[in-house]
C-alpha cells in the first residue's frame, strides 16, 4: 500500500514536471513590432516646416500697406498658399497612413499578448490543481515519503524545478500584464493622434477649396508681366536669362532614348484652349518665349496630361523660375516640358501614355497667374508648339 501511495505521488509530480517542461515561456510569439517613431517624427517635422512657410506667406499679405497693395500681394501669394496647403494635406495623409498601419500592428500584438496571458494563467491554475491532488508535498513530506535515497533525490529535484518555474511563470505573467498596459496606452495615444490629423486634413481641405475658389476668375496676366519688364528691364532680362541657362543645362544632361513615338500631340490642358502668350519674341523684342502659355478662368488645379507617350526624364520642385515642372522624353530627341505646376503626379523614370494625367495647373515659380507653360524641344532646341497640334 505504501509503495502504491508513493507511486501515485510520483505520478502527480511527474505530471507537474511535464507541465513545467511544456508551458510556453513568455514572449515566444514572434511580434512584427516595427518601429514607426522615426517615420512619424520625420512627417511631423515636414508638416511643421510647411506650416512655417504658410505663415510666412500670410505675413507677406498682411504687410501690404493699403487695399490695392494687399490685393496684389494676395494674388501674388495665393498660388503659393495653394501649393503649401496641398503639400500639408499630403504630409498629413502620409502620417495617417503610417498611424493606421502602426495601430493595426499594435491591435494584433495586444490580441496575441492577451491570448498568451490567458493561456499561461490557465496552465498555472492547472498546476496548482495538480499540486493539490498530489498532496502538496513539502520538504518533510519528501523525506518521509521517499522509499529510498534515490526516490528522495528524484522528488527533491522535481520540487526545486517546479518551485523555480512557478516563480518564473508568475514573474512572466506580471511582465506580460505591464507590457499589455503599455501597448494599450500607446494604441490609445496613436488613435488620438490619428483622429487629430484627420480633423486637420478636413480643415485644410476646406481651406484649399476656399483658396481655389478665389482663383476661379484668375488668368495668366501677360500685361502684368510686360509691365514688370518695363519697370526694370535689366532685372527682367537677367531673370529670364537665368531661367533659360538652368533649362539648357538640364537638357544637356538628358539622354533621349529610342525613336520618336510620332503622331500629333494631345492638348496638354483639356478644356482650356486660351493661349495667353505665344512662342517667340514678345514685348517688342525684349524677351524670347520658348513655349506658349495656356490659361483661362478656373484653370488652377486642373489636370495636365502628357502630350505624347514617353518617359519622365526630369522633375523639379522649384520655387523660382519655372517653379514645379517636369520634362517627358518621347524618343529621337523629342521632349515636352510642363511648367508652373501646382502638383506633379509622376516621378523620374515613369512611363506615361498620351493623354495620361501627369500634373496639375498652378502658378509656382515666376508667374502672374495660374497657367501651363508648355514647350516642345528637339535635341534641346525650342520649337513652336503650334506646329505639333491640329490647330
């Protein structure tokens, strides 16, 4: 009978030992815990910089000394405001996307961690039940209950291992609980930040719509451009020379690939046919215009499409000269240029099809109103765009 009791206790202890060996350790789940903090910090920095630029533009408007000056200043800076607002919206939308991905990961981690805690806690309870059924052997019980010295050593070793594991398991459960609370706090914080960013985006979109509505009647003012030339001819010509030098340098680096795709060009601003400034000499021979300008009431923000199929060879996000512009290579040395854009939708190396939207009309750089400055060049030499359309 005694040996039978010892056998039952030994079996219960072995059951406990088996549970010790099979209970999963803490943090054995492989979490894909990607750190988004650097990316979010970079986006926040970009947004802060854009906000500073937006405030600086508004200050220029506010500094105007009278109603007429204020109106001119507002017209001159309105398109810069539109571009900055669009950039702010883009940065915030990128930030929202990063937060959405981070939130989804944290929710998955929290769910997995809660399941792990529940499983470990359940196994710990089962071990307590097993120990109770085994008579909860103590050190004295081990000595008195051992049939011989070998039994005593075996049971003593199992007791030490179970006691150590019990403490490790309790420590693990406590650490898991603290980790869970930390993840929940981080999740709550990111959701609040995401909600705030969404609210800010809606506010900026409303602001953008208001800014765009103010440009609906604006058109590229060639008379204002000529007036600027007459006011300071030397400065005007120096500015134009600098623009052309920049463009010539860019074209010298572009390597046209393949044969010219051929065909009649597609009109680059669908729905707007007004040419406010033609190709060639203008202002009494004071300035040579290397393309033509397309404008019209409400043109700001409208789509600019590729005049022909090709590869985007160059993109620049400038604030002077041509502002934001891009060049598309059509092969055989033929290229088209699209300048003063408010937004560029493609990147260098992208293949674009004839009629595909590649940018938005704006007034970035040196401009007196929303318009597209469009050029056709062959081996870097500007040609009259009219010769490439059915006009």
